[in-house]
C-alpha cells in the first residue's frame, strides 16, 4: 500500500437506469420472501424508454410452483410491486412514467438441475447456489468503516435525493452520478482534489442561469457533506460537465440489473468476485457470502485487530462448505492473519444455511440495499444485519 496517493470512487443515484433495474429486481425478491422465506429467486430487470422487462427463474410457495404454475393474482401483484418501485423513485416523465410504461414478465420456474444441488435433503446439507469467489472489506477511514471516496460519493447523492423528494430542490430529476477524488497522506484522506456531479434537471434549468444555479446548489452539497477545508478550487469542481442533462433515466440509457457492482461494494478499494447482488435470494452465495465477508471484515476492524482488511471466500455449486477462506490485513494487523483465518469458522458457520441463519437473511430486506451501496449502512431492525459489530467480543476472546 502506498502512503501518499490520489484515489477515486463513484456512486449513482436511485434514479440511474441500472439502479432502477436493481431496485425492481430486489422488490421482486422481497415480494417473494414475504410470501415464502425459502423462496428461490433469480430476477433480472431491463429498463428502457417506457418499458420494463423481467426475466429469470423462481420458486415460491403460494406464488409459483412447478406443479401448479402461477397462483391467482400473482402476476398482478408482481406488476404492482414493480410500478410502486418506479413511483417511489420518482419517475413521472414522458419517456418513463411509473403508470404508463409497458411491462413484460418472463420469470419462469427454477431449473430442476440447480434445485437438486442447492436443496437440503436427507443427510445432505444445503449447497451453494453457484460457484464463485466473494470478497469483504473494511477500513477505518470513516465511521462506517468504508473507503472515504465511496462514502462521500454516496452521501452526496443521498442528500440530493432527499432534497428532491422533500421539494427542497424541485429542479432535480431522479438520474444522477457523483465522483470523488481524495488525496491521501500517510494512508489517511486529507482533502478532495476533484469532485464531479452529473444530475438530470428540469427543462427550466436548461439555460445559462439555470445551470449556474444548479452548480451553486451542488457546490453547497459538497460543502455540507465533506469535512471542513476539504473542498478543492472551482477549477476542480465539475457539475454537468457535458452541458445539459434533461433526458435521463431509462429514457436516456437502458438499465440492467447488476451493472453497478463496484458502486454496490467498495468503490474499487477492494477486489470484487464478479457476481452481482440484486435480484438474488440469499441461497445465492454471490449475495450472502459477500454479506458475511463484509460482516467479518467490519468486526475485525471494529475489534482493533487491523486498520484495513480484505476477506475472500470461495464456493462450488451444490457444496455446502466454502472451499477457501483468505484474510489479508495489508500490513495493519495486530495478530497473524492465519490466526484470524482459524478463528472465523469457529465463530460463524460459513455454509449458505449457516450464513443465512447467522444474519437472518430469509426476510424481505433487500430493496433498501439496491441504492447507495450494500455496505456502510446503518443496521436497523432486520435491515443490514451484516453491518452489525456484534462479533467483536468473540473475536477478541478467540484471538487473545
């Protein structure tokens, strides 16, 4: 790790077309889990000009079962959940309106060949829903133990969305992106060197005066979110650098589930296994193992065992136990990494069923994850349980 450097992360708003797709897919996951805690869902969403398309495979008692097909009213309930998601985001535009977009549903039954490897039966434990590698990461750069560049990128867009929903900034439309570049000295972020926001806006702001007002508004958000004294000069602040941004959202660019995986995780500060999270029930280790990896990493840093840590898990489809567990404290650890690797499986069962049980994942808790990051969020009730630091005391005791 270099001591002095520049690093950049980006975020996208809830109205970005890919994020619209993620939120719709997770709305479907939540709907099915509310009906059947053991539902199987792999839902992909495509959004484009006045159209939403669902595809994927499912199995859910009371909604869809292979022997009987769709339950009465189930298709209407799915469509209602999709439209409600788009309405909540705020799309009421000519090119994409929650009430009038064309909706197509191509969800179908789960493959029996996948089910036989994943399902628990007899003496066979539940297997992983797919092969793959998953990473978790934590760093002491921010109170949420997240990379500072991503932390501030998310916070900027969250605040702008709150202003849009409250009416404090009625000129904002749902689609937006942010990017934050920070300078690090001795591995600590000390100032911003470049800030970028591109945001969709109302037609009334498509003139020089409107763009000037928009710039001043965004600059005010930067000043509010970033620590005092971090703001760069005006030459390094970019607001809608291409010019006007009136046409946006799915009308401006198609959106697909799972295309913002770096925004979803650690902003490029950590490796990513490649699998997306949204649209998948928690038997899919792409999702659940990434969550438990973050949980373990966050607790390691919270316990003071390292200032920064990366964890990797790997799985084979149909096999319960992970094939590998890897811990890297990047030279910041206070105990040997091998000792952490030995301790973790004794504290957390790392099978798919063990992960779901430990974190309580068989619940409709996923739509909230699908905008502004899956990590660095505040655990509330059943939501974001992988952000809890309730493993700290056990880790300290195991590694004393």
